[in-house]
C-alpha cells in the first residue's frame, strides 16, 4: 500500500494514500489526530477530500467533466435530462423500459397537493423564488413522511420522482405568484423542459408554444447543471444528510447554499453586471479594473472556478448553444456582445491568465435564459432544478451505510485564553 510519511521533531508517522479511478491521490488522514495530536487546516476545503464518490469525475486542469464516466459533451449531444438524472442516481444508463417507467412516474407526480399550493400565499409577491423553492421543498417532506428517508431502491425511485417532478411545478408556481398570474397545471404529454416553460409562460387564455430547439436548449442546460461533485451546495446536502436529516430537508439546505452569488446565484449576478455595463453605469475596462482590484470587493461574475483551471467544458457548450438559441429566436441582445467583449478582454489580461480564470457555466447560461424570457431571479432556480438529480445521487451515496458518520470539522481556536467572568458593575471598556 502506498503511504506518505509525516515527521515532527519526535517521530515519523505513516499515512495511507487512497488512489481514485483516474489516479487522483489523497492522503487518508482519518487517524492523524489520534496518532499525532495534529489536525489539518484548510479553509475553503480546497485541498480536502470529504468523501470517496463514484458519481462525477472532474479534471479541472484539463477541463474534463464526466457523469458516471460518460463525458459531458456526449451527454449534452445525445442524452436528455431525465436519462441523465437516472444515470446519476442509479449509476448506469437506463434501459428503454426503465426510462419510460421513470418518465411515467414523473408525470404521475407533477401536481402539488392542493393544500401545499396554499403555502405560496404566505409569501410576499416580490419574494425571491429561491427562498420559496427552498421552503417549499422542505414543506414537501410533510406531505410524504414515509419517503423522507428512502433507503430501498423502490423508495428512492419514488422520492426522486416526487422531487424531480414537483420542483419544476414549485418553480413555475413561484414565478406565477411573483406575476400575480394563475397557476398553470402541467400537461402529461409534455417533456420535462417543455412542461416547465409551459407552466411558467402559458396563460389560461393564451397557450405558450415552445419551439423544439428551445425545449432542447433548456434540456441541455439542465444536463450541464446536473452534477458537479463536491461543490458548495452538494457538500451542504451531504453534510446535512450526515446528521441523519431527511432527504427533503437536505435538498432544501442545498438550495439555500446554491442561492449565493459565488455559486448558483452567479448566473443572476452575471446578467446584473452586464446590464450595468449596458446602461452605461460601468464600462468594460472599468469592470475589469475593479475585478483586479482586491479593495473593490468586486469579482468578474461568471469567471473563475475552484476546480477548473482551464476552460469549463460546460461554458464551452453553452457558448455555442447561446449562438444557436439566438439564431432560432432571431434574437439580438447587446448583453451577448458585451459578454463576448468581456471574455475577450479578460482572457488576454495577465491578471486572469496568471490565475487561470476562465468563463464558467454561469457566464453564458443567463444570456440564454434571458433570450427565452426567463426573469433574472429565476436563473438560480433553473440551476437548482438541474442540480437536483446530483443532490439526490449524493444523498443516496452518503447515506447508503449502516454507520452514518456525522460531518463535523474541527478548528484551530484563536480567541482569548481562559479568563474569569466579570460581574456587570465591575466591567470597564476602554
Ligand atoms: N474576478 C476577479 N478575481 C478573481 C475571480 C473573479 N471572478 N475569481 C477568482 N479571482 C482571483 C482571486 O481574487 C484570487 O486572487 P489572488 O490569488 O490574487 O488572491 C485568485 O483569483 C484565486 O481565486 P480564489 O478566490 O482562490 O478562487 P476560489 O476557488 O476560492 O473561488 C470562485 C472560486 C468561483 C468562488 C471565484 O472564482 C469567484 O468568485 N468567481 C465569481 C463568481 C462565480 O462566477 N461563481 C460561479 C462559479 S461556477 C458555478 C458554480 O459552481 O456555482
């Protein structure tokens, strides 16, 4: 067995090395503290593997992303979101019969319980749809108590169908709430993406016709978002699951984590940044200068990634897809030109080149959503719908053991040393 040795003044310790399928190496430090008294310190967990996982492989240096071994480019070209969800959750591509069965289960579970629908009325009209989504997914657990901790395959399949189908209905209903429009129910014969757009954009008196290419584009976007190994929201799902919390609660926490602008909220932040440039409140040059200035607190949104130190393969696919969508819709958007200009300038700027900062998935997804008419605050919701199969797959992987181990990092304490309590009348603050 390969080992790594660690030495302090007194002793040498040997730590085992774990090797992954693609020869990734990790030092197993699970006995480090008990044997040496030391812990490791890694804020942001950039060098910490929290688990072994067989779901998704990323090589950030080479720009590779594979779900269950299959390259993302092949899935985007040949597969569909539901098949990808199946693949992520169960580990292999479904047969035709299995695929049809799961699709039928999604159709059967597309409606929300009538009393769950009333929860929407408790939100103000301008509530952010991510807040509603997180709350409603958690509330969904109350309607399916038997499935909150699904463990056998039948229960997992049912819980996955409920979540994947109903998250789309919840998302569309949140949008309808924000517009003050009546809810539109799903149609059984529609595909997944088509139903989402139908429930969002159809009106009782006016049917929204979805162009086949747009349906396909949204499906591809969902595929590209479906998993990304131990990102912030997925790690959150796994961490919450590690306490024994139920599937719905764990996913709800994942949605909350995804909402942040450094994660799934970045697609919304990118468009807001491009709109600022377009309105003349921020020039491209100024934007790049601000991103380089650490004091500004500003980052070039949609750029950089913890893992990719090369092109994000998802961004490459989306860049091409955006051109196709614009073509189909005969759409023109000055924000697309601004995005291309920003990308061009950034990719030639030594600051971005030296730090290996490239456009990520969020750089072009918003441009496509915008062309389709999706409002900005719904972009992270689409991200969440896409990421859901990955969260379910990780919840399943993390809980598929009889010995659940709670995730509980340690810390290096830097506060005051021991001191005595001072009664209030003896305190003075100088
Ligand atoms: N603009 C300007 N500088 C940046 C950016 C950026 N977008 N991203 C990273 N840097 C700098 C950073 O300041 C640091 O500089 P220095 O070495 O001088 O201190 C260096 O590049 C390394 O960055 P980092 O902060 O160590 O990178 P990280 O792995 O901690 O953060 C990130 C990754 C995605 C949070 C970050 O790149 C970022 O904030 N990007 C903008 C937000 C964004 O687009 N998020 C979506 C991520 S992809 C989809 C998803 O996973 O949700």
